C-alpha cells in the first residue's frame, strides 16, 4: 500500500514512532544491495529520514561512492516490520557531517529510541530525501 511521504496516515506515522530496529539497504559499488540493521527517524514535515552512523562504516562508504557518480545522492531504502505490520521509506541519501545536522539526528534518535548514543567524533548522519512510502501499519 502506497502512502504520501509528506502526509502519512496517523497509523503509519505512529508505527514509525514506535521503537523498532530497522534495516537500511544501500547500493554497493558493484550494484548489489548491502542490508544492515539501523535506527531510523522519520520526519514527514521535512520529507526526510535520518540514520546516524560512523563515518568509516560500509553503509556510509557505499553512499559516498554512489555520490561520486550521482551527486544528488544514493538510492536507498529503510524498512521496519513487526508481525504483519511493515513500513518502507525510499529516497536519495547524502552524508552530512556538519555539527548541527549530526546533533539534530542524534536528538531525534534519542527521542525515538529512548536513549542517547554515546559520543562519537566520527559520527555522521545519512539524510534521506524521501520520494516513496509503502507499508501496512
């Protein structure tokens, strides 16, 4: 079932506010998918999803490699499931390293997951500009 990225149903948005481990799928340089568990925050007002990570992680390197040929971002998907409920957000991801973007993403993560990640000087944020939302929540 398709959803409006900027105006999701109350049930869909509530599902994205619950505490769930999600997956992030990024393209490897050879085009194959790389899927890893992550924490995701969804900001429908801005049309963004955010994932915090270490700048040296494979997922970050995949996005940076894709940006070399596609500066607008790497095509990615984030997904979460619980029983028969599921939700997927898709869009173009870029890596943000500025302090304000990282701090905002960490605060959003702490709000959703109920804990503040320990300090990490190598932390970056994957900012996903969303263009597709699907799911059954």
